[in-house]
C-alpha cells in the first residue's frame, strides 16, 4: 500500500515571480492545489517540513493528507521543481483526489534477486525501465512494484506484461522491456605502439667536377662524354748533361 504523509499549508494571497521569491526568502515553498473542477489555489508550505515529509518516500505514489488553513484534503504530488544548481525545492503541484475515483500515476519498479546469468556467467543486469503508469483507486496505490529477476540468464528479458499489480490497470505498453541480462563487457586491450627509430640520412653533397680538376687520389677527373682527356704535360727537353 502507498505511504501517507501529513502536511500543512497556508493560502497564498499574492502570486507572481516577486511573491514567489519573497515566499522562498521566508523559508516557504510556493505551491498549488487543483483537481475535481476546483480553481487552482496558490499555497505556501514550510520548506523544512516539506523536505522532512519527502525524505525516504516515493513522491509520485505517496498520499498527502494536506491541511490548508484548517481544511483537509487528500492529494498526490504531481510535480516537484528544484533549483537548477541547488537541491532546494522551489515549487510543488498537489492534485486533489477522492476515495471513490481512480487516479492515474506512475509507480517505481524495483528489481529483486540476482540473475542466474550474473551469478554464474558474469553477465550484467540492465534495468531499462524504472517506472510504469497505472490506473488505480487511491486505497490500492502501491508504493512500488517488485519484479523478481533471479531466473534470468544471459540474453533473457522481462517486460511490462511480467508485472503483477493487484487492483490496478497497467497503462504502460505490455512489450516494454523492464530488465535484461547482457553478456559481460570485454575489456579492450590496446596494443603498445612499437617505437621505430627512424634514421635521417644526411644529404649527400654532389658537386660537378669541372674540367681539368683533379679527383680523388690526385687522378684527373674523367673528361665529359665526347671530349678527349687532356694529355699529361711533357717535361721540356733539356740540354745534354755534360
């Protein structure tokens, strides 16, 4: 059965952003209550009392006994707005309900047990869907729905049709996957990159040997193609030694 939380509120006379900021400055949370054809009524709720009331419960499936200036009403929380940077609650929507009228709401799905595929094959349990929508009388609202996953092997799945919620109509599609067991994720092994030493060869200096210039070892450089090599210089003939 759903949990029930008692909460008090006061009517809020001023509306608008300025009035809402002023209420928060006074440690009050702006709120509204609507439903059953009643005009939307602006409220203020003590911030500390609201935080305590919401601790450890499932807000969407918890019944709120709301007292507004001495008048009691039973309601559900339809929306909670929080500050984008802080966990502070900045606004709450209450929806009034009647004991003899069915309500539509979402209830959380809790998985129970350890799947066979996780326990014996190293698989991983993946919960795909965490809440389902139902239609139910207020007195039969469950605080959560439990689903046993112990028999699941690798590759097996459970769907919305496998849920059992007494006295309620499940509105979420029957084929929607709730949980599945997937194979173990293989660890990627990155092969080390071999360090290859790259030798940079120094450029070879190539110089054209000019005609008549000696090459290595004092040898005359070869003559260009089509030209004869120059003759070795002959020693001048001297006089006959006496």
